[in-house]
């Protein structure tokens, strides 16, 4: 009897330690250390606390070849609600957690990794707030970096070549540059359509939306999701792959309600007007970033298309996106080049 | 005495309760220090940078409402972005009710100062400059407020932008005054904007001095109610160095003022001279567009009481088509004021409503040239008309812009 009590006590104590700190998510001030939130059970932030669920997106934003691991947390008893073509409407107290890292060697992921930063989007009473925590050298704690940080990193890529990156942890304002929609902060990734794929959970392999319903994270989704394709999967149509890549990499700013709406260039998946997708569209306030070219996209002529040239460039006055990239995304450049040739 | 001390203490403590002033000087870590200070400001606060030069590798940004970010003088506090490796502009402001003043932003890789989506932005005694002179590789804009309301640019200096020194785009309620724009492609450009007063400025040694433009396929278009007065649009003589593809790349060297599309534009009491192609040009948007909501024609334009001097003495036939067309039409006798005469088709037949007609009064001995589109289409008629007196008419002054 005594023994059982003791076990119970220990168990509840463990539960107490490994429970997400709900109050901290709602507080005005951010804690200095990532570990204060208790999203993870270990200092290296690899094993999530119960209730913190990993997820993946079908098509992901390019961030200088870094790898990303994502988790969602919804307070117990609460639910997110489905919105057509938009991110889920998450309840107050929710958190989206994303860790950026580089493997030591992409040819063998078991050789370990180096964590760069963990970004949080926290759903407070008055809306979403973004903050980033940069990992220390010893990789056992991440510290708040409101003004951003530069981390120099090297890794070995799939071809065995050593690559280096001047990785930028964004500052608080830069988070907003991409995440502002109609002036309010908003997540970008977790739309139902981007989650509509099978994921290997620790206990089962199942469609993520089904899993979220099983866990009562959500109650319903529409059947018409406009699910994008993984731009990286060559068995899909070229047009679908290209539009999917542009949607997730550009469409959060380049849409009629995004931060770049003054350009008139809209690359979100639901845009259908050729001019606004960039075809024979003249630049507006592009300056030298036009690279002496006349149109965003000239069908059949990638070398004359500003859009592609700005993807290739790494000059801060020219390149797109404006932040979060210092390297060219070679594979995507090939994709968009082929797509423009095919138009 | 004790009372005075008490009062002083009370004032100090109440000030410190409601707002704070943060003062920073140059350091080896200015990037992080200044960016962190900008993030940590609260409404009512002031961030002051002491005299000196501050170096940045990344852009910096401000997103807190109702704060002041100031330096200690246009030549004393220098924000140097010459070694910038990331960020599409030097300084970005995205919040409301902000005043920035008394510093310079030099050699940004993209735009120097960009303000987006702000209601209330005061840019006072600031300088943006690319120090290597006019170059295609300079950033596009010096001052670049866009999608903003209640925009004040006062006592600023803009030098060397490869597009426009001072560019206000898709904004409303704008005052640009007491400022100097030199060695840019466009000195001052008001584009797709409503209610702008541009006065007491000097636009010289640019490719084009002052541009009032409207472009299609944008969230805000149909620019209107722009007053341009008491400016000097003089000696604009820099070769066009804009990268191709940009609308200002079409501006010929030696243009004083251009009005393109737009309605309700009043240009008065300006000094306009020393512009080798044309002192003042009023033109239709020259490209095809499928945008049904866009009006490519300028209308309700009033030009009065300006002082025109020498112009058209060195037409830039290399850039765009305007100068060569004008040179051919005028047979070398270049006018001070050119209107392309293009009207919507319906108005060619039915005539232009009186309130939309171009009015030009009291401009001294300014010369004029336009094309009569009907004569242009018929054989045996000379379409060129040069009688400015035909456009004399009553001036309907536009109301002044009031900022909130």
C-alpha cells in the first residue's frame, strides 16, 4: 500500500516536472531560457513533453538548407478550429515550436546535429507573438535573442562537400515581416492542406489530420482542402510543384493581404490572374533588383525573368526572400527555371 | 528651495514613469545594441544616438508605436551600411506615430529608409546617401514610405538613389517640404498616392526633378490631389542610371517635372529651369494594361504662376522615347511644357469635360507643345499645336493637405 502511494507520488511529481508551463505561454514577458516552458523533457530539446505533438508540412520554407523539427501544443481540453485555406484558428495558450538545426553530415544523420535556434509562436490573449531562442555552444540550453544573432556553421552535404553558412537568427521584428497578415501576427505553415499527409508518430503511422482529430486537437476539416504537392517529389506535375514551392516560400508576403501586397505580385496558391502571378508583370519599386530585366516572368525565358534572378542572387539588395536566406536554393532554382521554360 | 527640489523630483519621477530616454554611442556591437534598444522601446520613449559613426552588417528595424528615434545631427550621427550582408534596407519602420530625425543612413545595399503600413511617420532632418555618386548598383530609394498615412518628410536630404531619392508610394495625406534631392534618377516621386503637398524643396542634378506618377495593377491606384509649389526643379542633368525594367528608367536626363496619369494636380509658384530635355511634361501611361480600373490619362491638371527658364537645350534622345519624339515634333524648337494630348477615345469624339481640361495660366513666357490627336489621325493636317493661350482658364485651388 505504502509502495503504491510512493509510486503515485513519484509519478505525479514527474508529471509535475514534465508538464508544459501554461502560465508562461500567456505572460507578457518572455523567459530568458527556452527550458522554462518545459516543452521538452531533456535539455537538448529532443523528446517532447506529453501533449507536445510533432508535425511536418507537405512543402516547407527554405531556410539556408537547415533542417526543421516542428511541434504543436494545444492546452488540455481546448481545440483549434478549421478555416478554409487559412491556418487553423488555435486557442489561446497554444504554442508552435520549431527547431532549426544542421546535421553534421547529411549522408549519415546518425552522426549528430548542431542546433541553431528554436522559434516559438505563442498564442496569447491578444494574438500571436513570436520569439526565438538561440542554442548555446554546449547545446544544452537556448537563450532568448530579441535582436537576433549570427551563427557561423559548417556541415557536410549529400555529395560529401563541406558547406558553410552565415546563419541568421531573426530578430523579433523580422519575425513579423513574414508572419504579418493584415497587420496581425499569424502562423504560416499549419494550414489543414499543408498537414494532409501521413506522419510516423512514435506509436503509429497515420495522417496528421486524423491524428489531430483522434487527440481532439481539432473536430472537423473540410473535404476540399486544396492540398499542395511536395515540390520535391518529381512525380507531380511541374506546374503544381512550382506553385507549391512559391506558395510556401513567397506567398505569405506576396499575397493581397501579405506584407508585400504593394508590389502587386501574388504568389499564393489560390492566385489565378496571370499578371499578378508575374507573367509579363513590370516591376513597381524594385530598383536595381530588377537586374536590368523588364518582367517578373517572361514565359519560356527564365534568364529574362526577374523572379528567378532574385531567387539566384545572394546580394541583400536583390535577393528574395529578403530575410532568412543567405545561400541560393539550387534545387528550387532548377525547378522554377524548368517551370518558366514550360510556360 | 525645498519646494523647488520636490517639484523637480516629482517631474523627474513622473517622466521616468511615463517614458524613458535611452542614449547610445558608437561601439563595436552597434548592430545588436541598437536593434535591441529599438525592440525594447515602449510608446513614449526616445532612443538617442550620440554623434559618431555606427556600422551595420544587417538592416535594423523599428516596430513600436509612438516613439522617437533620433541622432545628433544630419552630419554628426552616421548609420553606415556599407558592409551590409543581409536585410533589404538600412532602416525599416513598421509602426505608427514614429518620429525619426537628425541622422544619416549611408550606402545601404537596398533602400535606405523604408516605412511600410504606418499611420503617422515623421522623417525630419535626415540624410540618405550613396557616397560613390550616381551608380546603377546604388539602392533604389532613399526615403521610401509605402502604404502609409500621415507622412511628413521635412528638411531631409536624399543623394544618389538609383530610383528615387524621396519616393512616396500608395500612401495618403503626405507632406514633403524643405528637402533637397540631388544626383538621384528621380529627385522626388509621388506615386499612386492621394493628397500630397510637395513644397519648398530643391530637386536638382537628378535625371528628373519631381515625378507625379500612377501605375496600374496595384492595390492603391488612381493618384489624385497633389500640389507641387514653391519648389526649385532646376538643372536636372544626370544621365539616367536606373536599372532597366523600372518606370523611372524611361525618364530622359534633363526633365524638371513629369505628371503621368493622376488627376487633380496643381503645379504653381515653382522655379523650373536648366532642364536639358523639357522643363515640364504631362503624359499618359505608355504601356498596354488589362487593368480595367486604371485610368492612364492625366486629367484636371493646373499649371500656373511658375517661373520657367532655359530648357530643352540638350535633349536626351538616348533614354526612352520622349526626347526624340519631342525633338522631331518641335523641329528642334523644344517647348517648356509638353502635353502628349492623348485622351480617352470617348472624349476624342464627345470632347473633354471642362473640369478635366488642362489649365495653364500666368506662366510668364513659357512655351508649349501638344499634339491634336484628331489632326494626328487625318492626312494633310499638322497635329502640332503650340498656343499656350488656348489653355488659359480659371484656377480652382486644391485644398492644403492637413496631417493628423
